[in-house]
C-alpha cells in the first residue's frame, strides 16, 4: 500500500491503523542521508547495542515480548541498531582477513556479503531491524545459525511462534528461506519493524550508494564497479521479503 492509499484508508477507518504505531508521523517523515546510513538518528533510544533501536520499534517489541512470554518464549535481542562506524569495522575487519589469506579483493567482498552488509547499506542502521533468539532456550556456542531455528534446534519453538504472530505486531522476516531469492543468505533470526522500515527503504532507494561508499573511504570500495553496485542493490538490498518493499 502506498502512502496516499494508506492515509486514505486510515481516514475511512476513522484514524484506525492496521499495525501498532503505524502513525501518519512515521509515514510522512523525511529521513536525512545520515539517518539512512547509520550516522545519527534522533529517534534511536536505548543505551547499548542490544537495546538501541528506533523508538517505535522498541515499543512494538515490548508488546510482542509480553505476548510471547505467555507461551514461555523470552524474545531476546542479540543485535539491534548498528552505526555506520560499527558496520565499517565489521566489514573492513573481514576484508583485511580474507585478502591477507590470499583472496582477491572482489572474492573477499563476495564472501563478506553472503551474510554481512557493506557499511552504509545495512538495515540495522535504521534501528528497525533486530536479530532475535529465545532467551529461555539453551544457548549454543554460535546462536545465529539457521539450523538452530528448525527441527530440534533450541530456537525452533520461538521460530514457530514468530511465524504465526510476528506480523500482527508489525515484524517481518527479512531474508526469507526462498530458493528464488538472491542476495544475503537465509536469516531466520532477522526481523524488521515494517511501519518504520518500509518508508525508510523508500527514502534509501533515492541515495547514490557508490558516491556514499567513495566519500566514506570504505576499504575495498575502489573495486565497487557500477555493475557490482547495481547487482548489490538489486539482490542484497531489494531482494527481500516482498511484504517489506
């Protein structure tokens, strides 16, 4: 639903919205370049990497957590808002590691973007996207592994609950288990608060990614050709759960 249709529908319903906190203020908000690439956002609340997120995301998460607890599921955040600088450290650390092991710059970049985003392009920059596990389940050494969320995995109960209930709170799985989807690999732990992330994505699509990466002097960015950027934009940024577009 586009903005015009949403506002029209809201008026017809007497101001009732379909999702919690899906307010006119969020829909009509303008987003700065810095907000969109993780270099400052006045709407971020929280004081640690586990609690920092967009204020409306935090409110919706608390509602969802309270409901999940009734089923003995303790939704726990293991990653929330991530600044440009933090994402840059992650990306460049992997880039240096892989190239020092003998991979060419482009092969190193391709390996990194199987799961990690290029700084300035991460959905975690918006404070709307969260990596979630069940705090009541046994904690394996590596928590963000797809097998943990299926079969007899420790977080399979939470995954089943999220599949059934998360959308009613505005949260949608981003990188779905769709064989036809390209870009980042399946992440059953990664959920996005759509009422805020959808308009942010629309604003983000207007940015010049290549220009941003060149200005910010990200290691490896000199190897980002026009064709690479276009492919990355199409597959990694936009080939996501269609309900988030």
